C-alpha cells in the first residue's frame, strides 16, 4: 500500500511541476521530455532484468549446489545464535539463514551483482515460511532493511568511478563510506527491532556487535597502513579472491557429498531465469515513476528547497551539490551513479562536493529498487513498515555521510 501511494505521488507531483513550467515559464518541451523519459526508463528496466538473467542463473545455480551439499544448512547452524535474535520467526537451522548470510556477505564486499540473486533466493525461502503470502513478514522486513541500509566493507564500484574520473586518490572515500554505512545499518537494525519489539540487549547480540565493530576497526587500521595506490588494488583483489573462493568452496562441498554438481547448478540456474522474468513489471513501474519525477524537474525543486531551508538557519550549504545523489540513491542505483558522476564532472572528483557525492552514494543502498525487486519476486503487495524503516536507515546514512565528508574533506 505504501509503495502504491509513493508511486502515485511521483506522477502527481511531476504533473503539477510540469504544468507550472508550461504556464509560468513557457516550457513547451517539458511534456516531451517526460514522455521520452518513460520510454527510456521502460527500456532500461527491461535491460536491467535481461542483464540480471545470466547473473541470477549463475548465482542461484551455485546456491543450489550449496543447498544440495548441505553447506547452506551448516552455515545456518553456525549463524543461528545471532540470526535467531534478529529473525525470531525463522526456525533454528533453517536453510534461509545461509542464504541471508551469503547475501549480506556479498553486499559487504560491494558485489551487487552477486548479492541480488542471493537475496532473491533468501526472499523466496522467507516467503515459504510466511503465513500471509501477500503481506511482508517481520523477517522479510528485517532482511530488506539490512539490504537497503547497504552495509559495505569495500566500495569497489565507487572507487572505480573515481579512478575513471581522474581522482588523484580514488580510495580516499573508503573510510568515510565504511563509517557511514555502518551507522546506516545499525540505525536500520535498531529501528526494525523497536517496531518488532526485538530485544538486542542480550549476550549473543552484544558479542556480535562488538565483534563486528572490531572487524571494522581492523579493516580501517589495515587500509590506513597502505598507500593510496595500494588501497584500491588490495580492496579489489581481496573482494575478488573471496568471491572466487565462495564459488570453488561450494563446488568442492558438492564433490565431497558426491552429488551431481552440474545437474544441481542447472536446476538452480532455471530458477534464476524465471525470477528475472518475474521482476520485470515491478522494475518498469518504479523506474518509470522515478524517471517522470526527475524529468519534470521536481527533483531539482526539492534540492533547491532544502538548500534554501538550510541556508536560512545559517548552516553551511557546501554539501547541497551532493544532495541530488543522496535523494536519488533511495530511488535508483543507476540514477544515483549518474548524478554522482555528474557531480564529479561539474565540481571535480577531488572537490568537496565530488567526494561528498561518493560518500553519500555508498552510505546506503537503493531502498525502493530493492523493495520493488525483492517483494515483487514473491508477490508481496502489503509492505507494512518496510518503507518507513528503510527510509529511516537511509536518512541516518545521508546525515552520517555528510558529517563524515565535512570531517575528512572540508
């Protein structure tokens, strides 16, 4: 229901803004631009789904090997002490725990292409446990918010974009993003826990949070000992090695259990194809709504309004140039990437705005895209408080990213 209202709001606001531009500014091209954006975004939605088909088939095939070999079950048992606190509805040792872990691990490494199929696999398994098939369960909401908050250890793609734009030190945004995304994720977990009355003040959760904070500390310390050039090289190398080890590890687990690895992979790959087709309507709907909102100029008006409001109170407005990326990030990953690149082109990759745009982009993930794809893949129409919790985590990530940008770069 919330997604329905938001989707309608995109079109209503875009129409009002477009009419205003036509009447008061005489902009006769505005509706042409809007209509063209609907065609382009529809095509883009299909291309995204088509591009996901091969990736989904690959990773769901690998996951099927892990499922048939028992490796997913082993991961589930290992994670039960912590995940059972965050997902109290999931039975102990259920295979979905392993799928959730694999999805979150891929997100932490900044491997979106690997995270999506693993996340869709987890969502399918959560739907099997869901008593109300059209309504998001508590476990689904917690899982979605963990994804939308975008916990990322190594922001590979952002560092690559900075390198391509000619940044003197493409990796200088690494630590600010790491801290921002951690705050976003922690806020998301606490928000969902308050809604669902989950007690986080217990031994297992406290040990987990302390351990996770220690890991972040070690990673930060390790990368601060490297030169700027080596930082990007090592982060990319480590992420790719871990990813390849996952693939090899799953295949070896299948061989040890003497299952037919090839047939298992093919069975999982078939699921990837059907899932990619299933999400096309949801992607088209949301990407068209976002495109119309942006093409009408509503996004520019919103950013300008925020800038005027902040300036009225005498607060420094240097960060306003990064706000389009921050606002678009919740709506569209590709759109946010485009605005981030545009900010680096306009202000320079090593400018405050250029760096802040990169930090904001990495602070959390694309809330509405993830909600549309993940919920759409299992037919969830009633999202309950998933949008609210996701946006709270997003907002915390944006504020943290802006503060970190001032701390590190201003």
